[in-house]
């Protein structure tokens, strides 16, 4: 549960912005989407390795 403290006289838009930032930092929405279906550990690991290869490829091409 996320708790956002709103100071007296603080604008509601400011409080909403704080809430959105906190949700993003906690990765709450991302966790909900990941938990909608089960992913085998081997598949998750394969995706993780593929992502690492892609990022490494991008770094290599930027250095050249």
C-alpha cells in the first residue's frame, strides 16, 4: 500500500504527481502485468540473456 502525505494547502495535482512517481519507482504496475501469467524460469532466463546481449551490442556499436 502506497501512502502519500499531503500537506495542508498543497495542490491536489502535486499530490497526484507524487503518487504517480511513487508507483513508477516501486514498479507496482510492472509487477501486476508480470504476474498475470506464469513464466518458466528457463524462459525468463533466456529473455534476460537476450536482453543483455542486445544492450551489449548497442554499447559496442556506440563505442566504434
